[in-house]
C-alpha cells in the first residue's frame, strides 16, 4: 500500500511541477506583452501623435522602454528606425517597427 501511495504522490508532484512551469511561462509571456503594449502606446503618443520634434528625455524614455522588452528583433528594428538617414526611410522603418510589435504580441 505504501508503495502505491508513494507512486501516486510522485505522479501528482510531477504533474503539479509541469503545471507550475506552464503557469510561469504564461506569466512571462503576459509580462512581455504588457511591455510591448506599453512601449507601443508610448511610441504612438510621444512620436506619431505629438506633432512636434521628439525631445531628448522622450527619446531616452523610449530607448529604455524598448530595451526593457528584451527582444533582440524589436531592438534591432528600433535601431534601424533611430538610425534612419531620411524621412522616407524613417517612415518605412516605423511601419516595420509597428508591424513587428504587433507580431510579437
């Protein structure tokens, strides 16, 4: 009887640890989605809808927010946008950035 009880509880422990790992993974995904959404809102409000040139503090805030996402693809696309040499190129890179942000959520 003790052996059967031990096997039962061992299986329950394994199943519970798998559920815990799945829950942790879901939480990490939710946190990442929140960061992406927060950055997207900030970018749209402070850059696209501002109607004026973006100041240094806003740029720094955006840079920190995009780095906080910890996604190399998003950071690379952000750098392409920031390093654009013309307005036409910046517009293309902003479209690519927004598309990538929506894809990652």
